[in-house]
C-alpha cells in the first residue's frame, strides 16, 4: 500500500528537525523548503512525534504545501 495516492512519498523524500527554539525545519531531498515557528510549529512537532514514518511523510507534505509547481528541472 503506497503512503500517498500517487506513491510519491514511498521513497521518504521529506525530513525534518526541531530546533532548540521550537522551529520545525522541513527538507525535501536534502533541501530546506519551509520553516515553521510559533504555535503551528509546536502543533506540528507534537503530531510528528506521535506519527509513524508514513504518517510523518504525509504531515510534512501537507505542511510544506505546494512548493513544487512543475518548473523545476527533472532528474533524468
């Protein structure tokens, strides 16, 4: 069963880290794509701590939003 409907998250492209000051820094394929701070970061960090790997990938994908819009070069 794929993590998401299209199977894009099966390779686990998202990662994150929580800083000492409570920010959540989200990366995709090793590049930082979004940083969340304040109450939303607290909420996200709590959800990520309780999630398994598949759920964490979905949470991170939703939190980053639509940062890819089709103009990026494709790996060939």
